[in-house]
């Protein structure tokens, strides 16, 4: 299982603080999150994803492999002030 | 880094607390940029919002607030930050991003890039907020806001004050020349579960 921690707008929009999901890639994880929250890809594309504190931009983007015990942070920057 | 003058863009929630803390930190000259007036909707979180300031220009109100203390030179620019006044960046050492839309933040990033200025970003959503120092070339906000869809904000005074303090704490690291501690790092605060995370950006 992969632990997913939600921050910022992701938490505000989808209410959960942390969820555990079975997934072998970030793409599969995002697909499962879309289904779980009855949302769409547009909502999830605006977030940044960190696998064990490393941005997927420095890994293999949505093809980044995941394994049991990985922690994925879903991050969005708040724009309020 | 010697920081004598700081521009605060946005004198609302974040800006109000940032202005207060910068003055108390001893920054000699503050340039306050905001074309907005105080409105009733600001009262939940903005330091100087009150019945006596409704309809008044925020930049002017904060100038008067600091003048009462008398130790900080304040230049009030009661206009929104734009192409027309962006050249003011050349008169300051560092910029504080205290606006409230992704679009305005990306414009600040663009102008700071063009003028070779460091800026300290802060933003929030509900009980979550973040702050980071953006050096020329970083383009941190472009990465995060690339696919961002603007949505109405939920804001409150405690998150605003916390994020503003993070911004000023980051600025103090610049003053102390401890840039390695803050370069390419985003500080995220969660006042729902009371955590602070620092991630590499």
C-alpha cells in the first residue's frame, strides 16, 4: 500500500488528510484518486506529486513506479493572502 | 545580505502582518504597493481593517500605522503592481509577494526575473499555507501554478499570520546570509494537523 498525504487545495477539496491506496505507478495512483473522489483529471493535474520527498519531475513523471511503503505527497500552493 | 529596503506587494491579510513584522525587524525603508481599499470582507483577517478604515486605501493606512512608530521610512504606492510601476523594483533590495491570485503572483515572478530581484512568496488556502524564497532563475511559482485553476479562497487570521511570519523568517535568513538553508525549499504549514513540512523544489 502507498500512503498518500494531501495538502492545500487537495485537502480542502477532498477533505481527507491521508489515504492508503494500492498502486504500482503514479498514474495508477492518480486514476484511483480520481475514482475515489468522483473527480476528474483536470482537478488532479494542477497538483504536484512528491514520492518520498522527491518531485516526480525529477523521476519518471506519471510513470514513476511505486512500491509498498512509499509516501506520496499531493501538493498545491494556496493562492490566498 | 544587506537589506535596507523591501517592497511589499499586496497590503491585505499577508501584507498587513508582513509590514508590521518587517518594521519591527528594523527594515529601514518599506515600499507598500496595493491599489485596493479596505472592505467589510477583509475584517476576518486583515490587521488594519475596521469600521474606521472602510473604503480607505490599504497602502496609505499602513503608511500611517508605521508613521506612528516613526522609525521606518514608508513609501505608499496606492496602485496595483503593474507594467507601469514595475520599475519601482529597482529601488528595493527584496520583494514580498503578498497578493491573492495565482495570476498576480506569476506577474511578480516575471517582473522579479526581469529586474534580477529576490522575492519571498507566501500563500494560503484554509488552514494550509506555504512560503519560499525565489531567486532569479528559480521560477518556482511557474512550476506550481502552471495548471492551476483559480478558485474562491477560504482564509482566516491564524493561517494568514502564520504564513506572514514564515515569510519574514525566510527574509531574516537572507539578512543572515544563510541562503543554503532556504534555497530551493518550500515550507508548508498545516494548521489542521499541526505539521510543518519542508520540500525541495
